[in-house]
C-alpha cells in the first residue's frame, strides 16, 4: 500500500529522519524506466533531502507504512489526519 503525506502538498518530500523510519519513502534508482507504470498516475521522480530519488505519483511523493506487515494492509490510512492511501489516479483517499 502506498501513502501520501499531506505536508508534501507542494510535491517535495518532507518526511525525513524519524518520520522516514515509520513511513519509509519509496526510493528508486534514478535510472528506473517509468514508462512501464500506469500513465493515469503520472509517475515521476523527486529528489529527497539525502540525495536519493523518491517515486512520486501526481504531486505526491510516495511512502510505505511500517505498520503494514502484509500485502493489502492499510493500517496507516488517515493516521494523524495527514497520511492517506493513494488512489490509482494519484489522489489521496480521505
């Protein structure tokens, strides 16, 4: 399950350090071929503060949740009113 962080609304990842331990970013190799991914989500890469590349869908840098331990779980949905599952069209499911 992939999540968006409402504090990233400007498209730049802001979840770092301890936040990124609980909400690991979806980090990818900068040479990944995004053309194989669904066009409806407008995938791209964004630079993280540590210099790595994070996968982004629409305007949302993508994260996992450390509390999801099995495929399909969405235990982080709505967490703190700022973490939401990403829909296939790259919008947050609130």
